[in-house]
């Protein structure tokens, strides 16, 4: 009786019969067999290796996932599905290339089955072996024969895959060979050390106290001297490296920030270690003593002024903050109402250009107080721009997110929604150096326009929109409409 692998080889050979691979005109079946061989160096899981043999059946033949599931089981079919691009079948593959790749990369990043990452790595390594050999013969003319002839886009795709599988598979020979080929075609893409044996320090935060939360991860007190920021699973090694690089650059320019001295693995996630002795987040300080909220607001306002006074002219590492604001408009109010989006876009476009820095994720979870000195973490959104971008973030975190459900802010910040609103008001008093309520209200309205569009964008990113979500979107749209009609500038 044939085993599963033998049956898969026969089935794939029949289904691919008469087909040839691009460039070398070799029988197509050689590619899935190569993928299976690469997989066999990483695992003895016969379902994963079987999926390698069958991974091109749905895309390249008239075979179906239903037939694969019937013959080889549900997991094999699910693995094959993760590698099958079947969207936009009636459209030109050249024009749909980016959309298809973005959709398939989401599948890769969101999968919890290590077999998916192995399958992707094996398939892309087999492809890169061919591409590297052809590149050595043809150079850049190689891309002319592909559906995507932009070398930069090809690099984006293969780099994204390498980053997505790195934490799980960086110790495998297959991963190191993939890095070697990518660096051959696109020199300097990855640190050459990645293609050599390297063991990341593995640490656990089990039993450690969580002392902070951010959009990209949680912060834990590891011991008396060290804290660890544990990034969300979707963040790649590249994301962590980029944040550390921005932190160093900002520190050199005068931003009071903490620099990570090492990247570690924490289960299936990356972590960045920091030396912060006897320090705590400002959020936890407020939670322990809400009566200190005005003092903490004064500390935060002074820190914001320090950051906003840092001139980064000539620094190419930092993006323009307005780019992120426009994303909030286009994905929020502009998505729902094109005319309203146009009004909001004009307001953002008219914000005076600035070469000074903003933090981009400025809230009390991201600020530690050490020996009386505030220190920032989470530097991945540092940008150049007008302070209204920073104030819109603050309004979003402390006021807007809690208007529909105060518990959202309370869970995130660790203190009551009323305290959060008090903090925002006190922050503006100290930052603007005024007690005039009309002035504070004016700046608050400008910050809120961007914040409400950001909330609409956040709701829109859900996989399904409930009736309650639709009601919330309409409520926030009405607020944006009123503000857009009333405001003639977002600057202050």
C-alpha cells in the first residue's frame, strides 16, 4: 500500500504532466519535488512535505482544494491553500501582482501553523535558487520575463517573506540559504551574519510583571535592572531593528530615549531589552496615585516640548508625520465620504512643514521615569512634523477611544477614563502654557478631527462591520463634518 508521500508524487506528476517551468524548460514536476526535498531538511512531518509536493496544484492545474482534502486530508489542503493565489482569475496577472502578494502575505503572517512558514520558505528558496542562477547570467534583464518586472517590488516580496519566517526558522539551513541568495541579487538587504549560524538569546517573561502596553507590544519588568518590550507576533526582526535604529538616531539628536542593547526571542515573538533601573511608567504612577495626574501631565508636556524642539533638518531617517495623518483621513473620513475626505486632506496639506521631531506614539505607557528623568521608548513612529500630529495622538488615546466605551481607555492606560480626560486637559494647560479655556478648546477641536477619522479607519479595518460599528462610524463622521466646516486650519 502506498504511503501519503508516494501517492502525492504520483498525483502531482500526473496533474503537472506536459507542463514546463519558465526559463529552463524543465518538467514542472521538478519544482514541487525540490520543494519537498527542502522541506525534508526542516521536518519529518509528512503532511507538510506532502503539501510541498502539491503546493502548485491549485494554481497551475485544474486540481482543487476539495480533491486534495479528500485524498490527503484537511491539513494538507489548508497548507496548499496558504500558498495558492486564486484571486482575480479574470484579470491581468501583471496588474494584480501587488494585490495578490499582499493578500497572500497576510495569510503567511497570520498563520499559527509552523508548517505554513516551512512551506513558504521551501517554495521561495527553490524559486530564489533559480532566480539567483539566472541573475548571474542575465542581470537585471531577468525581470523582464516576469509578471512583476520591477526589481524593487520583487525585493519587497522576498524580503517580506524572509522577515515573516525568520523568528521561527532562522536556525534552519534553508533560511540561511534564502538570505544568501537575496543578498546576492540585492546586496546589503540583510546583515550577512543572518546567513551564518546564529542563536538568539531566548528569554521568558512568565511570572514577570507587565508594566506597559503599546500598539506594537507589551513591556515587562524582567528583573531589578532590565525591562523587555515584547513585540506583537506580526512584527518582524526588521521592525525591531528599525525601531532601535530610529531610537539611536533620535538619541543623538537630543531626544531623551532608552536604547535597546539586544534583541531576544520570547517564545514566538521578538523582544528588545533595555536597562532601566528602579523605573516605572508614568501610567502606573498615575494608576497608583491619581492625585498626581497634574504633575505627570506637566512632566509629559515638558518632555513633548523637548522632543518638538529637536531640529532634524537633513535627517532622511525620519518620515513626514503628515503622511500618517493622510492615511487616517483616507482610510477613515475619506473612505466614507469623498467630499469630506477632500476637505480634511486640504486641512492636513495646509499644515506648515516642520523639520522638528514628534514621537508619534506619545502616551504615558511609553514614558518611564528614572531618577526623576523621563525616558521614551517605542520610537518606531518618530517623524518630522507639526505638533498637531502629536496632540491628535494624545486626544485619540485619552479621550476619543473612551467616548463610546470608557473601558477601552481604562484597560489600555490602567486608570479611569475620568482621570484620562483630566490628564489630557492638564497636559494642554502645561504644553500651551495657558489657562484660557477658549484656547484649549480650539486646539482640542483641531486634534479631535484627526482622531475621529482615525477611529473610523480603525473600525473599517475589522473583518466584518456590525450594525453597532456602522452607527459608530456615522456618529464620528458627523463630528468630522462639523469640525471640517468650522475649522480653517489645523495649525496652532
